C-alpha cells in the first residue's frame, strides 16, 4: 500500500473553473501537510500548508484536511493556464525528524 | 539572490564513472536534503543533514555518499554509476526548528549512458 496516494491525472480543467485535487495518506500520526507545485522541468515550490482539521484559504487556493479520514485536498478557484502543473501532496511523517512523504502528484491542465 | 543552488544542472556520464553534485543554500537554514525524482516523477528523499550531522539516511545503495562540510553546503558523490541512477536530483533546505517547509534547488538532471 502506497503511503501517499494521489490521482495522477491529467486533470483537465476549463479556465475559470475550480480544480479539485485529492490526497490520502496512511500515517495516522501525520500532523502537518504540505502542497507543492511543480512546473514541468522545474523544482517543487511550496504553495500551501495545513496543520488543523478544516479549511485554510490563501488567495485562490484552499486546503482542506480531515485527519480522521486521513484525507487532504487542494482546491484551486478561478483556474488559470498558469496553474497547469503537477501538484504534490506531502504529509509530514512521524519519525524523529519529520521527513516529508511525497505523493506521485496530480497533473493539472487548465484549458483556455 | 539565489536561495538554493546546485551544480551542475546537467550531467551526462557513462556507466561505472564517479560523479559529484554540489549544493549550497544562503537561507541560513539548519537542514539540507537530497531527493531523487525518477522518470515517473516520484520524489523520494535520500539523505538529510542537520547542522552537518546526518539525520536521515534512507535505503539507498552505498555507492551514494553525502558530505556536508558546513551547514550551508551538502554534496552528493556517486560511485560506479549505473543506468538506474538516471534521474533528477534535488537539493532542498529547511529551518527544522521553526517549520518543515522545504525550499528546493533547481535540480541536477543526471543521465547515465
């Protein structure tokens, strides 16, 4: 069983629509969750993090966390072509140093 | 202005050779990492150093040896390169004591022929 699961996509989203990305994780002890965006041929960059159950909004991005269901999601509102990228979900592990466990990512393609 | 830098950006070499990748961060972070991203885009941690001390050592072949001369630098040496080592290697850094947000370097694309 994979530790972090994401739909690989591609997730095709019309410009202006909402992109919804899902992530499930197996480590029940994970407390912190990160979403990274990776453009093709570039390095990952942090776009959101969430520690508490519920929603956290930052601009057009909303992260949602449900620890009981071991589920974290990312919503991108008013999707733009510049949002076309792969989005990596990364729960923090419960080992001493809290290493991040990256999912394989969901590719999002925003079509004009 | 560069936060996390890596050299070289591209590395093409033959099987059996030994090569090194260098990483430097000017963010004042305490912790640095090496990740490998394979052709399926799966990003997997290899090593992590905190203030020059090895703290994470995942199951990687012992042909891979990290070295941290100081907390701003983390190098990766690879002996006897194999075809399966072809990947993009990312260096990253974070301030462990305050957050686990990681800042990634631009990556080194290693191709073994």
